[in-house]
């Protein structure tokens, strides 16, 4: 369980680092470069650690279909959407919307793979999410200049799509890992490389030039490598590893602590204020986790 909290601390740090990175580069180009590099490194780690595991020659047509789906949803849509939205939303707001993903996980796990969702799990998840609402409502915002559709802006809608995409991606990853012998490094390596190529294609075709601001190449390289190491090399593979031992729903629920971690980091590094509401919401999230985890222990 402790490793799940470590996982979301790593994810929370990416929102903060990303805020600095997109000030000197285009967000989708940043995503593409990071994913392609991380995919290569992840596959090298697979070769070093799992030499007796299946390689490319053993992938069948169905395996490739799942890998392409992982590349599109879990890498391209999730990350490109997240960092594009981060231009217009605060790190806290982006993190909050991203954490609607447990509801999508609940839906996808139930519909696609008939994962049993009990009353306690549902109550725990609802308590955890409701506990975040005051922080979401009162969260200070960067001015969102994107077009609005009703009461949602385009940036918020894109983030909702990213939350759904990451949920679908990890549910597919959990199912694929349990049904095959492929290592997390192998699957992540291939999917990140393909998803990164999709992001680079998008960037070269649609993003404004220059893709990196003049005289900022070294800063870009620093932020890209830091984000790649934290999220793509450590967090992604840790996430895939945890799916062997915990349900996708439990891991998704614990993501409710990520906005709290994001606010703590943004207070320290971006000078965003933290009020008493932070601690009230933290207590509510803890209660939701306890209720959910009691039921999870019965099926692990």
C-alpha cells in the first residue's frame, strides 16, 4: 500500500515540473520527446532484467491491437491532453480533473472485464471524491482563455478526456499483464515509443514554431529528462508492477491523494497558498481510503 502513495507522489511532481517545462517549449512536442526517449530506456531495462521473457517475435495480432490501444489512450491522449491543458489551468485544477479517473476505472473495469464493484468500494470512492470538491471549487486559477462549451472550457474538456483515457489504458494494461507473460518494462517501452511518435507527429503538424524557445535547449533537456525519469521510467513501471497485486480500482482510488500532494508541492515551489481546507479534505480522503481498502482486502 505504501508503494501506491509513492506512485502518486511521483505523479504529483510531474504537474509542477510540467508547469516550468511548458514555459520554454510546446507541450505536445515535450510529450513526444519524453515518451520516445522513455520508451527506448524502458525496453533496454526489459532486455537487462527479463532476458527470458517473450520478445517482439512472440507478439500476435491481438497483442499488437492491445499495444496500439495502450499507446493511443495511455500515452498519447493522456499526456498530450494533460500538458496542453496545463497551459491554461493551474497545476491544482489539472490534477483535480485528472483524478476523476477512478470513476472511469470503475466504469471500464465493470463493463469490459466484469470486475465486482461492492457497496463499500462505491461508498469509499464517493467519500474520497466529495472530500476534494471544496478544494476544487476554491482552487485559485490561471485565466483559462480557451473556448467555453456551457460551463466547461475546452481545456477542462480535454483534461476530462485525458482522465478517461488514462483509466482505460491502465485497465487494459492490468488485463493484458495478467493474461500474458510480458513484463511491464516491455509493454511500457513499446507503448511509450509508439505514443511518443504520435505526439511528435502531432507537434510537427499542428504546434506553433519554434517548438523550443531560443536559447532554452539545455533547460528543455533538463526538464524533459527529469520528467522522463520520474514518470516514464519509475512511475509507469511501478504502476504496471502494482497492478499485479492490487485491483485497478484500488490504485485509482488512492489517486485522490494526488491533488493534495500537488497542492503541497505547488505551495513549496510555485508559492500557491494552502488553507485549512487542505487538512479537512485530507481527512475526508483518508476516511474514503479506509472504507474502500477494508473491502479490497477480502478479494486480494
